[in-house]
């Protein structure tokens, strides 16, 4: 457990994650209020990464549930293993015969069987999926529910019980409450509005693209081989690209990819040639690449794009 | 402090942020954990618990300093660094100044601004109690500053400088003095602005809810003011979420979908691979929509909401195309839809106007239907719901009933959204009474409530 907000920040930074004051405050609050965090923001700003480093910083296991359209309870919560149950019944037949060998009538047999009933309906036959795993774990875990906005509205409603009371209801067994409250992080790329009921149960964290200094820190931390001057230049280019009207602006992960590409290519500085060769690491649409080249006024596109 | 937080929550609600009781309790618990000593942490704990939408951050950032700020930047005492002689000179010069404005100069030089009571009295005289929306704040602030004498301040300062010069104060000291006065002037103006902002926010929170979205939904589109449109635009977001939830939960499932081989193998593992249970893919029936919008002046508001609602719900329909018509028919470009989605109606209609320039008595649905049938007939088929949004006023052009009949046969359903009241149909140049019987359904959509109910019904079918 984190002691205070500064502790959150240092321990996350030991895991190579630079947490802004905002992020560390919300993480600390989530832990002390026992509430899930809903993290929203553009893709690739480190929302999922936050859950990973959170788990690592606490030394807790990470349980991940990736959402997609059509995700339902049996894939998220548990499945009942009929096959195993049947197999057990088959294998135990001899034992049963021995046990029931000395009874005189049907009623007595039924009663004796009833005493052993629990064997056949026990958690042995419950195949836990991520949510149940997180709830029944013997130590507190970090539960990452990734891209909740991709799941159906029905699934969102189903999550409400898990998120507010940390318990689930399994028809065969009854209600299972969490042994330890898991720390929950939901992420959303905001492709659709989430329901108010869900938002109400969570702390809200909006993660945006970092400012120049913060991003430079991240690059320095993650790609230490990149020269300081070059890193500065690279981050400045990325920041400039983000201000342009592009179909998809580069995310932090793409900045890091680019930085690694620059290291691999042994670039001394970001000149026309390097930029031309590596721009596709940052930008994923042909029209964006063309636009960026035109804006940066380099020679690579002369004549073709300059009108 | 608790009272202040609760007051702040009321202020947020009045500014249109939705905060539930549970959330305000969370906020209080968070404050308990993190304390109030560190302002940044305090602010963060409130924001994470109260504001659940990035769009609402602006309102939060605006209100937070009003409720929890120190009331504006502090003023400094200008006479502190002066020698006793110079202080006396300043006093004398101030005494010699005339009347009401003397007090203002006093405040500015001494660094002791008006007391809270004085500020409140000044605000009352400036008419702050009658203002209840943030747009008025700037106006009230300006009036209050004027009453305090800011308008004539420049002259007064000139006069003061002159007097001090005559008394023989050195130029350097005067300049320094005036620097402090200038800083104090800005600080005082800021203090006044914050005081007014807070007062207006509190008044808005205490006012009965007369301007809220839920009531405005029933106000006819054509009589909405710009401010009310803004409130409604916020409301649309919520409406979309509601409609989506309803549509998803209620969506009809196809009676049988395709055979699901993967699902079957998975489900029958438990029987040792013997296919006992067969699985079928669930087939979700989503409507496919084609929308023709009349974009003449009179229907701008309703068109904006219509496009906003339907395109925000794009995941609940299988296919959607929108066309705008006026004297010609054009497909609504993505750019316009983007503008509408981001609540920038001016930019959206600007683009549309460039494509369809205004002409007096321009609307001509008949010829637009002809264009549609000639060029875009491929977008409709037996599964399409075709929606025509317009008042059916054709400026006495040919209504082309035959084309409507033809289209009605081709599509699954022809629906008409008319922003006029039923009794206005057929009056003047309206051909609505001729169109209406040919449509499968006709909705009168005079306000947002009717519009959303109609869209809801479309999604259900």
C-alpha cells in the first residue's frame, strides 16, 4: 500500500513511469477511498501502462480484462465446468458404491448422498475468468478493465455490482464477496459515452498528452541512449505535430518508437533525410504524412505537394 | 469547510455539471483523506470525485477559484518604502484630491482594499443581485468598477503625480509609487471580478431552476435563444447516452443467425467434443438510416439537433447517410458532422451555406427529390429507413408526389419529421398534407423532447 502521494510518485517512477501530480493523487485517493478509477483520454497516453506499473509498484498481481463487443458474463466472470464435474462423478462411482453399499432403503441412501452434496457443487468446478480471479485472489490485486467503451451497454450494467460492492452473484453457488478489495482501473478511449451510473461509482482521471517538459522526461527515462539534444529536438517535432490538424496525432508510445528508431538509425540530428525516412513511425496515414511534410517545409515533397 | 464544498457542488450543478449526492459524499471523504492544506491536492480531490466528463473541466476550473480562492491577488502598501517626509507628502496630496475618488486612490496607495461589507454594498449598487448567468458577470463587474471611479482614475492619477511633483517628490519615487498603484489597480479589479463571479454563481444556484435543459426540451425550436441553445447542446450529450442505452437493451435480435462453429466447439468441449448443443451467432438488427434535411434558415436549429443525435448514435445503426437540401441536394460532408459533434454550429452551417448559397424563396424539395432519385438511389434499399426532415414548404414548386410514392415503395419505411405544428400543415405554400398520407410515419418535432422521442422510436423499430 502507498503511504502518501509522494510515495505513489516515487514508487511509480521506480517502475519507469512518470506520474503527474494529478495521476498520483487519484491513485492514492482510489486506494484510500476503495473506489475504482475511470481513466479517459486519447489512445496511447499510458492509461493501460498505469495499471501495469501500479501492480508492479505494489508487488500485486495484475488481472486484465480486455473488453470487446460481445463480451459477456461467461467470458468475464466464470464458467461452470460440466465436463470436470461429470468426470468426477464417473471416477467416484466406485467410492460411492462402497459408501452406499450398506444402506437398506432409498431414503437413507439419498440422505447420505446429500451429506456429500457439496463435493459436486463446489468451487472446484468453477472456472474463474478475470473478474472472479480478481475477487477471489488471496492477496489484493490490481484489476485492469481495458477499453470499457468497447463493451456492450449490457456488460456495463453487469459491472456495476462488481464495482460498487466488490461482489458477484453466481447462480450455482450464491454471492461471492471479494476477500480483498481489488484496486480497479477502467480505461476508455471515449469512443462512446459511458452510462452515468458507471461514472458515478468511479473516480475520474483524464490523461492528456503531456507538455513538452514532461514528455522529454519520459523519453529520457525510456530511451536513455538518445542524445539529450536530439531528444529535445524530437519531442519538439512531436509536439508541433500534435498541434496540426491530422487524422491521427502521434501518441506517447509512438514518440518512444520514433526515439528508438532514431537510436537504431544512429541519427546525429533530425534533418530532412532522417525525418523523411522515419516520419511513418509517427504518422499512420498517408495524408497525414504528406501534410506534415508540407508544413515542415522540407524538400521531400517539393513539386508534388506544394501548390 | 463542508458547507463550502456543498455550496460549491450547488454552484457546479447550476453551471450544468451533473453531480449526484453520492459523488458529493465521495468528495467530502476525499477531502478528509487529503486535507485542505495543500490547495492543489484539495482541488484534485474535488475534481476527481465531482467531475466525470472532460467537457465539464472548464466549468470546474472557472468556479473553483471563486469558491476556494483567496478572493483575488493581494494588494501592496505603496507608502511602506517611503520616508516619513514623503509619506506626509503623499497624505497631503491625497487630502487635496476631491471627493468620492479619494477613497479609491486611498485603497490603491495604502494597499488596503475595500472591506467585504463595502464590496457587497458596491456589488448591490451595481445591480449584481439581478444577474444570474455568467455572461452578465463581465458587464456587472465593469459597472461596479465604474462606480468605484475606475473610469476617471487615469486623470486622477495624473493629478496626483502633478501634485507630488509640485511638492518636490523625486521622479524616481513617484515612478515607483505609481508602479505599485498600477499593480494594486489590477489586483483590485481582479478581486472585484471574483467577488461578482462568486455572487452570481451562488445566486444561480439558489434560483429556482427556470433555465434548465429539462424544461427547455419542451420549448419550440424556433423560439430558442442562443443561450438556451447552448444549454440544450449540453443536454443532447445526456440524451444520446440515454437513447443508446435504451436502444441497446431493446434492440430486436434476429430470430436466428448464422451457425457459429467456434462457439459450438467451445460449448461442446464439456461433452467431450460431441456436438450436443449447437450455437448460433446472435444477429442484431440495426436500422439503416438515410436522412434528407431541409437546411433553410427556419429549420437550422432542428437540423443541428437531428444530425447531432443521429450521428452520435451511429453505433446503433448499421448504415447512415445524410443529405442536405435547399434548392439543390448535396451530401452532408464529414467536416460538417464533425463541427456539429463538437458543438460548433456556426462553422457547420457556414460550410453548408457555401455549398448551398442562400436565395430568397429557395427551397425546392421537388427538384431535390429528383436529384436524389437520379444520383443517389443506390444508398436506399429494402432495409433502409428514409427520413425527410423539413416543413414541406415548397414555395409553390412542383411537390413531385410521384417520386415520394416511388421512394416509399423502395425503402422499408418512409418517415417524415416536420418541425411545424399539425394545424399549420397545408397552409400557404406547405405541401405537407399531400406528403403526409404517403409516409409510413409522420412526426411533428417542434421541440427537443419530441425529436428525441421520435429518434428513439426509429431506433426501436
